[in-house]
C-alpha cells in the first residue's frame, strides 16, 4: 500500500488491540476527507468530505461522526515530500492529530500518506460511470479510506511479525 507509518504517532499504544472501528482522516486546509473502517476485515470506505471553516476543522461535524461511529482509533494521514522531508502541511496534519486526541480522548495514529491521493484517483477512475469532471468531490474521502486500509495492513504486519511461526 502507498502509505507508511509516520515516525511519530500522536499516541503510542497497542496497534489494533481492542480496535473494532476506526475513522481515517485525509487532512487539508480547505477540506478533510473522512473514511470508516473495520479492523476485522481491514476494509475502509469513504464517508464524506468536511469543509474547513476559515482553514480550521469543523469540530462539531467531527464530533457528530465520532458519536455516530464510536471509533476505537482515529488515523490521520500526514503528507511528506518525496525526499521524506516535512512541509507546512506535515506540521498542520500533526497538529490536527494532536487536537483530535485532546478533544476526543481517543487513540490517534498518524501515517505517512504519500501516494494516497494517487491511489484514490486510481480507485475513483476505475468505477464505471464515475463523473470525470468532479473527482475532487470524493477523492479526499477515498484518500482517507486508502490511509485507513494502509494502517490496518501495517498493524497486521506488526502482529504477524511478532507471532512466532508454529
């Protein structure tokens, strides 16, 4: 998968222990894509795009999603340059992850989201009849699903590496 775990998770803890449902976020200053996923299947689906208000997250809308889905974990995609250096958006996404944890007191993981938008575009354009003129209406939420699935996959690989072969 395209996304890799970011070096500094917002909250450390057992990877998927006790995780049934997670919400994934593709953070942006103008809008935030949101997806929901199940740890058992490792699958995620796009939920919606939340517009930012004056370049700030719509915390009320996020609170409603958290109340509706009751996630065990939140996962935030963190963009980095191709050479692995941080950008202004890297810092903004990390700040968003810390704010999520502070406001909602849920475990928050961060994930390097490089290529998640590319993967989201590939998935979108593979859908028969997809509106080629308006992909931006769904791509951020699809990118959040890619981020969440990548996190589930990474957590599974950690568990399989820690489990001795029988």
